[in-house]
C-alpha cells in the first residue's frame, strides 16, 4: 500500500497530471491479480470528507441529506445547492 501511495504522489508530478493533478485515486485489485486504477480531479469547493471519487454537486438531494446513501457525514442542503450552482457556472471534468 505504501509503495502504491509513493508511486501515486510521484505520478502527480508528471505530465499530464502535473498541470491538473488528480485529487482522488482508486486502486482495485481484481480476483485475477489485475490492477484497475481510476483517477478523478474534484475541486476543493466541491469536495466533502468521506465523499470519494464524486463531487458534492454530483449527489442527488436525497444522497446529500442521507449519510447512509452517500457514505458521508451528511451535507447541509444550502451547501449542496451552492456546489450545484457553482458547477453549473464552472463545469469541470473529473
């Protein structure tokens, strides 16, 4: 795990990630021993503790209100609405 973390930190400093570094990375080891690696860039304004590989703006209102659905501590509706409005004004690709 530590070796993968070190490699990921080094990868963030190389093209194309050096210009727009990823903020989330998921490493999955399949039953056949193959590694699947996914990257996402979630701006700080759209991030939330416990919300992984998704922005607050991607949640439905039900997911934002219900921590069990989004695996978070719960997001207040006002913050969720601000993130949705900002993403409409400043769209980004993960």
